[in-house]
C-alpha cells in the first residue's frame, strides 16, 4: 500500500501488495530503498548494468568501485559465482542470513558495474525477512550498497532516505531495519588464506571459531576503519 507521496519518493508499506510493486519496479530498472538487518539499502537489479550505474549516479559514488549484491538463498549464489569453497560454505552456514559479505569469483554475466572489473562479487543473505522476500519477488540479486549520499551516514529509516535522496529514487519501503548498528563484515578466501576486507558486525574471533585455527586469516589495510 502507498503510504504517502508528499515526500519526493513514494513511500510503500511492508505488505505483500507493496512488495510486489517494489519488485516490479526493480525488474523495470528502477531504484527502491528498503530496510535490511543493518541499514537501508539502495536497491537495483544487480543484473541490470544501467540500473547499477544509476545507483552510482544518485549516490555520487565513484563508478569504479564494486557493489555488493544481496541474495535470497544459496541457489541464487550458485547463479553468480564459479567457486564457493567448503570454508566459505561453512561460514555461510554459520552466519547467513546475517551481516557477513563473502567476496567470490564472479561468473561472466555479472555486470562490470557490479564487479568494477575485479572479476569478483560480494554476496550476502540479509537477516531481514522483508529484504529476502523482496529479493525473491524480484527474482534477481539486488544491490546492497547502503542508502546514503557519498560522505553521509547510512539511512536507518525512511525519513533519512527522503531527506538525502528525495525524487532521485522511485520507491522507499517504510519499515524497520534490524538491530545491527555496524555494517557487514566483508571477507574473501583464496590460496588457503581468508582475508578480512572490512571488519563489521561479525568479529574475527567468531570467524576463527567457525573455520578453526588451521586457516590463515589476513587483515587487509586497517579493516576496522573501512
């Protein structure tokens, strides 16, 4: 149900009919802001190169940086990557749905606007029922970049979204985010080493307890500040 249109974007409620409207808009290349377990995400069809480029445009973000994708289940993961090792499967089993983004080799059909020509893509199943339902209804991975203008704090409610973006986005689903106040932890795994690319809601200790002490864990740069 449409809640209001007095703000520049159209605010939708969280009922099924509203989610169907939002999913149809995403399929057509529109931008939809929606709550996740961390912050509001700025959602677009992750397989639509032009839609992803539009995300960069409205955020004022450098188009040469990768964009994480939110998926609804492991079946969607297999459509995006050529490699999901046992170590990563163990971490996914422990932390998904949840605030862990796993960077994996991307299949060729994943747009360059998503991978930024790195050959990899960051994937996550959010611990938020509404977000997963929206992804399922859309039938496509959805961009999971935080809904904020570059340099501004992530939006935690629909009012924040409207204040930052106004008519630059098409719809905003007005519902609550989850309880996490930190962004997702971002990891990758290659050549027997697991790298922490960004430390967030999931601690290094929790990751160690899941994969055991025999796996080398690297931290890239200063992950606590990324």
